């Protein structure tokens, strides 16, 4: 079953998805290697979900080349989907059935035997810590529990690649961390993950490698560390002003920082030494309401590359 | 390489779901037609038998029972193909879950229709058993050929369920189902020969009644349950119902694909 060593599990070249005039995915190239956790980072409407749907063989490719396990999604959808696990953005659990039945019924779609599925369901529920809810109906479960169940369900066919479309969108921070912990464990077990997210923290925590997407195009590619090093400085100084916000930042920061990013609610100064920079402007007489020195994140990378925030 | 149909797999899902809700549906699908049968067949039947001129001296109960069987099949199947289809697309998103597995559009369409067909078989069987038990109490009988009315309800049901499912996968607007039930299904229920021969209708309406799948189902069930089968006419009924099924299924394949694979 395994593809030859070194050959990517998924390969896209000049991949395009067009809806009428709109190019949702506008000629993207990427490779997914076995065992890695690969992410698409970008705001809503960047083309991440369209890309995922093409990989999931539920959206025909408009143009370009897409190969999954060396197969063609237009022709070999049945085989490809049998080897993928999909965690969709919107839950598609059946509310009338129990937690356990949801996994078993879904496993039957793959043609797996009931006896196998009963055992598998118990293991998966244990993994997502839902064993004690196995016999409960799905409907009253919390959002975080439903997500975990969706993840358990997506693993029922022992997929070679797990597709996760915005896996923690809509969850509260605590539930999000539980989901990340489970995904991190999967990654440690060697499951290949392909995820989309607009949370830079999610991308930083889970992805070995990611591409930054904006308006259907890939604007950068690398590990979270590499991207930050390449497109941002080591540190960022965040300045907030009250009513009297100066506008001539170039004057105040000249020679102190490598780049200034004025945002509506705050001003970001990019520098390798945040403390020195904040001292410097203070000495020049600029007194903001608050000053925060932090390290650069993927959010800063995105801002630099597109001039916009990830979450708008 | 083409994989044979995998429609049996989603069928299991519908049965798992049905196990949770069957008590509620048992009332509406079995008890309701029996109440109708008693009220119309027995109550109204007293008048009808006195004044009406039913063919070859059958009782009104014998006349109306097959009509109710076919009409119930139409109603039940139409309902099963309306909101549940829209829900599987928009709310519960079950079709999307299925499409993330080896199942294809064709399997999803067939799987859902197969479940509706199964519901027809179950309901019609219970209904016929009840009729067979009740009839002798009212000096009426049902022909052994009536057993064949059970598969006929599948034809009637799918002749409605397939085009309605096709519409369900096409429409964005669930209110259109209310309109379909009020302005299409209900008039057919009343005027397609269920309760009186369509020859009683004005000429124009009689012509329209001939076009409804329900009338063909009613007449075929009636021939079978009265044990007075006219072979040519029976075959024509089956062919007509099959035509609706083929057209409805074809439309469903098209609208499902257009809606789900974009």
C-alpha cells in the first residue's frame, strides 16, 4: 500500500479551483511527505477549505495537477477516500445516534466488519477520552466533545493522511487545548496530518511545515521557525496610545527598529532587541500608554506578507 | 475500474437511526391509515354501499382499503424524501459525512431511496395484515393476490420519493416542501381514485388524475387486493410507475452531484 519512500503522499502543481469568475485556489504547488504535520495558514477565504475539498475528492479540480497516493482524484476517488480521514469544518455527526454508534456506522461506510468496528470504536473513544459517554446520544455533548468524537470517527479506517479543516474553530480555549493534545499524540504516533487553520498558535503548535495562503495563493512556505526568521524580527514591541497618537512613526523610530506596522488599535515595531527599542523611543520623548515586548509569531509573518491580520 | 454499488452501507445508517425513532413513526404510518380505514371504510362505507354504484358489487371498505394503502405509501415516501434529504445536506450533514468515505453520489442517492423502499415494505406489510384481520368483521374480503400490493407500494413510494429528493437536493428553501405537500400531495391524496373512482371527476380533472403516479398505484393495488387483475392494465401501471422512478432517480443523481460535489 505504501507509496515509495520519498515520494510525496500528496502532490499539487499549479492547482486551481475556480467558482465562476472567482479563483478560490489560484495555482498552488505543495508536497505532503509521509509522517509530517503540514498546515495551510491563512484567513477565511484564502482558499484553504477549497484545497482540502479537492484533496478529499469532493470538489473537482479546475486546472493543474493533483495527485494523492499517486492516484487521480477525478478517477480514483473511492480508493483515495478509503485511505483518508476527514475532520470537516462543520460537524456532521448524527445527533440521534449514540457516540459509539456514530463511529460504528461511519466505519460501515468503509465496509469494515462490525466485529472489527466494535473493538475499534472502544479504542478510539478511549483515545479521545469519551469512553464514559459511549452510550450517550451525541446531541447534548459539548462542542469540544463533538470535535473529539469527529476526530475519533475520522480515524476509524486507520487513514494514511488525516485532513483537518479548522479543527478547533469555535471551541473555547480549554477545549481547544484538549484537541491539540490529542492531535499532537497522533503526530507522535506517526500519523500524517494536513490541517488548515487561521490560528497562528495552532499552526505553531502542530505543524512541522506550513504554507501561508492568501487570496488563493501561497505566499510563503517553511517551518514556523523559518518563516518567523525569514519574514519577521526576533522581537516585537507593541505600542498602544490613548487619544494622542502620533502619526510620524518613521521619525520617532528611525534607526531603532527594522520595520514599523501601524494598526488601527496599536503600533508594532519590529526589532531584534525589543527592550533597546522601547528605551530608545522613550529617550526621544515618545510616551505611549502601554508598551509590550514579545517574540515574533506567525501572526507577524502573515501581517508582513499580506499587510492584513489573520483574524479579521 | 468501477466499484459496484455500495448503497447497502448507508442503508445501515438509516436503520440505526430508525431504531431510535420508530415508535413515533409507527403511530403515523400504521395507526393513522387504520383510523382512516375504519372511519371511511366502515363509517362512510355504510352510506356509500347504500347509494354508490361501485364496480362489480364490491363493498366500500374493499374499494377504499387499496386506495389508502397506495396513498399512504405516497405520503410517507414523500415526507421521507423531503426534510430528511435537506437535513442530510444542510443541518445534520450526513451526506457530507458519507462523501468523506468511499461512498459516491450514486451510493448516497440509492442508499436513501433503498431505506424509503424498506419503509414501504414494512408499512405495507403491517397494513395488509391489519386489513386481512379486520375485513371479515365487515363482510369484506381481501384477495390473496393482495400480497403483491406490498411491492407495488415500493413502486408508488419511490415514484414520489425520487423526484422529491431530487428537488430537496436542488432547493435552498425548505418552505417549498410545505407548498408541495399542500398543493401537490394533498390534492393527489384526495382526487387520485383513493376514495372514489376518478370517472366521477369532471373530464379535465379526470385526465389529470390519470397522469398522477398515485392513480396508477391505487388502481394496481385495487386490482390486486380485489383479485380482479387485468394483465395489460397492470403491466401499464407498473411501466408508468417505473418511468417516474427512472426519471426521478436520474434527476436526483444530477441535483445531488451539483449540490454536494462543487
